C-alpha cells in the first residue's frame, strides 16, 4: 500500500545575490540581484506503508527541501506529492495529524518545563484520547526509560535524555509516518543504540513508516534496508542497501606490513599503491578482477611480509565515492 | 471539533505560563520595576512639561493623564495576551516556525498560544493608573462609561494586535524586523500621548484612517472629557466606535498574515 | 638563565581596526536599519515641532528659550541619540551569554580594547547615518547653527558626553559577568537617561527643586550639558565648569569600569565563564 507518492517533484528558490565586503553591503541597500536555485529537480519515489527508508545526500543536495515538502512546510514548484492520500501543501493540518517529526538539531519540547508538561500540551494539540495517551506514555516511558526524568525541566536534560523525550513526543499521537532528521547527531554510542532500537521497534510493532535522514551511516546500516540517495536535487540511487554494497563496494584495500622498509618502487600487478607510511603499505584493488587471496600471493612472491589485513568497503566510503564520483553502476575504475 | 481542541490548548497554555512565571520569580520582579519606571517616566515627562506649559490646545495635565491611562490599559491588555505574536519573526529566523507548520493547528493560534513568561503586572498597574486618572480628571462615570470603556479597551488591544501582526508578517520578507517594530512602538507611544489636534492634517489622517492609534485613546478620551474638537470632521463620539475599528483593523492584519504565510510556504525564507 | 623579562609583544593597531570594520559591515547588512533610522528621525522631529508649537501657542514662553530654540534643542538631541542610543558594548553581554568570551581571553588581544573597537565600529556606522540626518535638520528643519566657537565647544562636550555614555554602557554590560539577565536593567537605565538626561525635555524646564540635583547626575553630562551649550543656555564663562564635571564623570565611571572589568575577567578565568 503506497503511503507516499512523489512524482516529478521540483522546487526552485529565488535568492538574493550578495556581494562581499563593505562596498557590497552598502550596494545591497540600493539594489538587489536575484538568482534561481533549483533545490529539488525532478524527484520521484514511492514508499509503502511500514517501510523504513534512509534518505541520504551531501549537504545542500535537496534533502531538507524534500522533507519540508513532505511535511507541508513548503509548497512544491511543480510535481505531484501525496502523503497518506493527502496533498501536504493543500491540507496542511490534516497532513500534520498523520505525521511526527524529530529534528535532531532542535527540540520541540518546552525548555523551561518538566518533560511531562510538554507531553500534556502536545496531547491537547494533537487531541489524543486520554486512554490512548496514557497507554502510549506508559509504553514509551518503559522502552525509552523516561520515568527517571519525566519531571525534570527539559533544559536540565542531557542531549540523550532530551532526544528520547523528543522521540516520545513525536510518537504520542500514533502518527502513520515519522520523519527523523539527524536523530542521533551528537549522541554517545549507548544513546545512539537506544534510539536505533526504538526506531526499529516502532516500525516493527506499529507499522509506522519511517523516513530517516542522517549523516551517520551506521544508522543506515543498522536500520534501513532501503536507501534513497539524492545529490544536486536528483535521486541518484533508490534501492536496497545491500545491492549498493555489492555493486558499488567492489573496491577493497589490502594493508600489508613489510619486514624491511618497502622500496620506493614497491608495486604489485593488479593493485594500486594508495598510501604508505613506514612499513605499512595500502594496496587498493577491485575484487571483481582480483581476489584477495590472489593478491596476497602476489605480494608474498615479491616481498617479505609480517602482517596483512583487509579493509572492507563501508557504507561511508561507498556513499562518499558516489558523492564525489557520481553514481554509475560499473564505474569504479579497474586499476591498471 | 477544532474549536474544542483550540480551547483545550489555550487552557493548557495559560497553565504552563503560570508555571513558567512562578519558576522565574526574580525575573518577574525586575521586569515589574522596569514597567513601573517606563510608564512612570512617561507620566513624569508629561507632568514636567505641563507644569511649565499648562495647556496643550486646551488639554491640561488631568486630561493628558487620563489620555495616557486609557492608552496604557489597552496596551497592557495586548501585552498580556498577544505579546507572543511579536516573537514570530525570531521563530521564523531560527526555524522554530516550521515546527508550527508541522502541527495540526492554525499557525497564528499556535504562535499566540506559545508558552512563556507572562507579566500581568503591567495590566494591574495600568488598571490602577486608569482608576486614579478617572478620579483625578473628574470624568463623569455614567452607564455609557461603564459599558463602553471595557469595549474600547478591548478594541484598543485589537488595534495593537493588528499592528503587532503586520510587523511580524513583514518578517516573511525581511530577515530582521526589530528596527521596524521599534519605530512603530516609539511612534505609537509618542503620538498617543498628545491630543490629535496638535498634529498637521496628514498626520491626523494617518492616525485615524491608516493606523488607527487615535481610536485607542484620543477619540474616546475627548468624548468622555467633553472636548469639543472635531479634527478632520470626526466627532469625539466616534470614540465609542473603537471596538469596531479594532475588529476591522485586526481583520485586515490577519488577511496580510495569510498572504505572508502563503508566500512563506512558496519561497521558504 | 639571564634573568631578563621577556618583552611584551609589540602593540598592533591593525586587528582592532579590523574589528571595527567588521562591526560596521555587520551593521550595514541590516538594510532596514539604515532607512528606518533616518526615517524615524525625520518623523520624530516633525512630532517635536508639532508638540512645541502647540505648547508655545497657548502658554507663556520661558524667557530665553524661543520656540525655534527649543525645537533646535530637541532636534540636536535626536541627532545625538542616533549615535548614543546604541548598546555599544553589547558584544560583551552576547559573548558572556553564549560562553564565547572564554576564547577571546585566549587570543593575543587586549579584550576590553576589542570591545571598544567593536563598539566604535558600530557607532561609526551610525555616525554615517548622521550625515543625511544633519543635512535634513539643516535644510528642511532649519535648525539654528551657533557661532563656530560655540559649535566647537558643543562638539567637545558631545565627545565627553559620548565617553560618559560609553562607560555607563560598559558598566551595565559588565554586570553580565555576575548575572545574565540584564536587559531589564539596561532598559531602566535607558529610560532614566532619556528623562533625566535632558534628551526629552530640556532640564532647564524642570521644576527648580529637581534641577538642583539632576545636573549632578551622569545622565545630564551625556546630553544636557552639550545641548545647553549648543543653544547658548550655558555661557562660555561656565564652559570650564560644566566640561570639568563631564570629565570628572568620565574619570569616575572609567575607574568603576576598570574595577568591574578586572573583577569580572578574573571571575571568568577562575570559574570558566
């Protein structure tokens, strides 16, 4: 059941052009120049109910603009958008009732008040029936361990505690869809794990559709079986995480530690020397053309080695390469 | 039902305001001192000037005191209930405003019902001042006075709200509207202090038909003080129309707000 | 080990000039501020004229202050306000609030001088706004321009008044070292300055009783003294006396500022902001 349909979404902004320096600042007082910036350019995708999707892209790629359109904050310049059957920009309030949003950088909780008060106010805003509210509160308090600080003013909470509060706040009204914008940013490892467990749980138990925007690729690896990659306003990849890894993660690094200082002309056929420091040499190779075993044998034929290890491609590297090199299925250049 | 929901939220909002204000008691005290000095210096200035120049177009200090007090109540009423509208530009600038768009309630209502500290002390001070001014000026307190003054004060608060809303709406276009707000606040304060009759014709037109500050206190005051000026051919009894003027002005401001909001959702900020 | 003390680094003016320039550019980016400052000035002068005209029409005028003189007084007061009514050392309060003051202490700059440079930059920008305002005052409002000698005395007194205001403002911002919520206090001082400084109403119009003690306050040193020199209410024979009082206030407030700054800086370094 498709819950989100986006077709040919496009968003163009007009921006004022500012010249640098004092002269420019004074000039700006008298005349203004504009330029058009295409933030989102022909984005299309569909999400089914209950999916958990990672929405990734470098800064300025159009991620937050897309999210703003989905949440009803921004009106698309053109294209079709439907969330749970509603056009967000046309029926803002109805759409708002269906969604929950967690902005990692900014809390929706009321700073000066105990956590509990924020929940109470949100309950009236979302008009959550009392029974359901108490039920949800009990449930979240338990899995997010909120009991301890339910009566503490939000400004005294640690980042991790506040984030857990924000999650509970977002879910209070049983939204069909939640948008998570950098939810684990700044958290320590333990807190991140707790949040990830929570996300996974609500998706599994309640069938909540989750769209996760993050720069922490560990979030992606742990949570989202599907990722949509956006760059320069366009979707450059939309599919299973695994497929990306197998198709794109063809580059590996063999790290060898030599017994004696490696010579300046250290070279091994089928691999590229990507870096060296003292006795350690990093050899990059394409696993499609050469297996690790074969490469190790070649190295051993030529040099005395005391240690080897293999660096697997992680999502971080893969995605970074896609940002830098652009997504092409067979692109990763075979080494000479 | 939307209105039931809004009533609930509004009730919660006031509960939270009370809690927050009690949290920050010391802050409350110093702001009360400020309010006192702010209005105090204004009234003191009037007194000092009128000691030396006893009549201003026929208005003496008692009249001017009443004029000021009437404005003060309307202004304080607005500050107590609608001051959060003035914080909208900050929310737009720091992105908090988007949060309101993501919630299932009217954005302006949410902006008004944003919990924070409240300072009802200004209203209390204003009411006391007004009672004192009424007695001191010798105004005849008849049925019309008792019925209309609350309405006029509410109308005045709506005029203030309208202005506040217009300036906040400007934030959809300009990053900083603090300067703009400051000017209007200054102007409102200073122009409402004196009887309309001292101003040139264009100013009188502006304050009557464009930004109806004159209806906040001048017209009602001239009516109750039995002043026989008819600046611009508008008789003092028009002061009884202030509630209507207030509603019309705030409706116009609201239309502008909706226009600005639509634009914001089109072009971002 | 020779025992000679290391020489302190040579004092460089350049970074402070950069700070001032940055402050100016910062102010310039607010398009509205420029037009609204000059615009608000014009409107307020119009208001003043109408008020004083109405007052002089129905009442006996004070002996040596004609209507035109009092309008000049008020107009020049507003001109002074353009430059003086800004929170020049606001940067200090801002930095204390967000904790960035700590990094400033780690830089090889003289911190109070940094704030002075920053504040001066802001003021200079606003001073640039004076140019159109003064032109308007002269050409449209026809304010009285006194004899060159009096004008010179006025400018000197204005400069002294500016320094008094600067230190007062600095002291207020220094209280942020101990308590962060100073906006109310600042506003209180602002309103008191407006009233007691003679910015709104010439102090000579105050009831005689009040005049005794108002003239002694620093607020009068900021506005009233230079303004009364300008309109000739203070004769040249008294210049030394009144400007001496201004200088005395500069010294007192400067001393208090130094003491407060030292105490506050120590507090930051010891407590970590």
